[in-house]
C-alpha cells in the first residue's frame, strides 16, 4: 500500500510508487492462530461493493474501476464500474479492460527475485553490489543487503524524475539507475523508508543473474506459466494490449479529460506494470496457494511464507513490513498487501492467507479517486473481517509525549524541505490529540501508553487507524498503523 494510508487527511504519498513490536524477523502466524482465524463475511459482498462504487462514481470523481475477490481457490466475483473511455462511452469490461496497478507490480518483482534465491543465484544476506555492474556506496561501512530491499530498509533518500514525459524520452531503467543513485542517509536495515529505487535494484539483480532482460524474464517465468496473458511491464504497451487499456483521467472544468499513457520505465521493476482483473486473480490465487496455481508452481511454499512474514518495523507495537508485502493487520486474521499509485491510477491488493481471501481493486479518475481507492479497500476489510474500536484509557502518570511538527522520512532529501507537509501534533485534552496536515485535522483518543486510535464517528467494522509516539529526547518518532513503509521524525517541538 505504497501511498495508502487511513490518513486521507494527513498525507498524500508520492504518486507510484506510492502501502510488530521489534525489528527482529519473525515467522507468519502459527497454525493454532490460523485455525482460530475469523471466517470472512462474503455473503452479499458483491452487492456491498456495487453500493460503494455507485456512491464513489457520484461523489469521488471515479471514471472507471475494477474489483475482483478470490476465496479458497475460486473467484467470488469480478466487476467493472464506470467507463474505460468516457468520451466514447466504452464501459469498463471486468474481464478485458486493463488498469495500471502501480507499485502493486512490485510483487511480481519480489517473486522474480525469490525465484533466483531458490535457484541459489542470489543470497538474501549478500551485499547487493555482489550482483551489480556498478557500485552502491556503503553508509558508515555497512552495505545494503538483498533482504534490505525486500524490507524497504535501504537507508536511501527518495528520488525524483521517475516518469518519462514522452516515449522518445524513455531511458532503459538500467541506465537511469546508474546515474540516479540516491543519497545514503542511515545504515541499511535500521529504518524503513519506502524505496522505488530499491525495488528497481531488485529487478536489475534478477536481470543480471538470470541473463534475461527484466521484462522478458517476468513474462517467461511468471506471467506465461500463470496464464497472465494481459500483464506486461513494457512501455509503450504492446500494440495487441493497447486497445483494452482504460484511460487515465484528470478533472478539468467539471469534465473528465483523458491523459496520455503514463511512462515509468525509468524504474521499470518498481511500477511500470499493466494488468487485468483476471490476471491479478491468478497471481493472488498462486500466492494464497503457497506458490502454485493448478499444476504450475512459481515459488516454493517457504518463499511465499517469507514474502508474508515480518521483516522489520519502524514503530513498536504497530504493523511493520513483511518481505515485499506491507503488514496490514497482524492478526484477526493476518492481512498483508500492497498499494500502488501512478498519477492516474490507484490500486490495492490485499491477502488474508489464513482465510484464503484476496482482493484487487483499481480506480482511475480525478484526484478524488485516490481517496476512493483507499475508502473502498477499508470498506472491504471492514466488511470481510470486522473489528471493534479499542477501549479508551486514561493517561498513565509517567507518560511522556512529544508534541510539535513531525516530518516523514520518505522524501527527496536533495530538495528544499516542504514544511507545509509536516504533521502538526497537539494535545486536545488529557486523553486526546489532534493531527493537522495541509489544513486538515483529525482527532485521536488514547487506547494505551503513547498509543491513540483515530475517531471515526459512526463507521462500524473498522479498520481503525492507530498512531504511536515512541523514541526519546532528541529522537522522537511517530508511526501510523496504515503506514509501515515510513516513519515520522520530530523536527520542531
């Protein structure tokens, strides 16, 4: 869920590519916990989604969308909404229309990387430079390991210029990467800060050790074996697929205005994918099936378990990163997933491995469709696996909190600081706080020492967003349950 956050009112993550008590690696839920996992509430789910999408098309600037849900190896439903081409009146065909999954396509890259680990060509604990024909400099003598890529714990600045303005300006990603090495900021493996560059690096490692260009590799070893005939990392999109592509849109003067096909080949393995709902079904069922779909095996079960198991977390007691996946919920049941945002498309893939459930959503339209994607995702989670709000408590006598301005660690550190984007955190009585960003304020109530839950009014079923203060004088941090991929640092008390 790069870029996905219940803080619709707090921060807008970078387009594309742009979502645990300690940093020790742990395994996925034990069998006893899995057996007790709640059963998903799937009855009436399609009608539930129909209602949400009718409202979003009316109020959220959604031009077109697709939703597909799988359960225990079968497709529950796949539905399209709105238009693939508004001006020509072409509706979204849920079986044929193509969408841009953005960073969700990173999961194809992590799958490819673990295939090379299984073949013994890549060691997760090796310095990434072992597999490169250029050098990533160490920081304080510590290199970036391959496993740090999977955890988004590379200790690098974010990087700009990931989009090409036109086809004639496309640069092979391997060339772009060599001239855009981000600044190193802290030792790898110590703090998570979502990295498109790190994911692109993983794809380049696959290319180097396999001897196959990345786009060719994923087609031969993932898409073709799984029957994902409508999925590609290639830009421009192959001519056979282009007629099925949904338009990206912006809203100008109250009208949808189609935009050109976006170009992200500069960081190809990090998010230049295009896919269909049926192809995403097959990929989800492969992962939920322990790496196989029918008679085709793509990954070993232990590789799938690694993808879904915890790596490190920025915030004690809140979900952290798995390996490639974000941890969306630790239990009840455990949920892992990944979001994706191009400028024009907003997507999410969520898996509940214990319950055998997965869903993929993608929306395009005006700016409101970004929030629409997030709201749809949360509504599906709350319907399938409802929760109750946590009980409120009074402040412990010895509690220390640090109020002030908090700044996200994921940004291009070579650019001037945008202080308007900082979170302004303030007390609101003895057991509540407010968080304000870019003029919008949310309210939070205490549910534990340093731990607060967002006030959601009448909404039932969750998910309920949480934030936690942690750290110490001079190193205060703020973390959010829906943002395991970043941390917020206190910059002005």
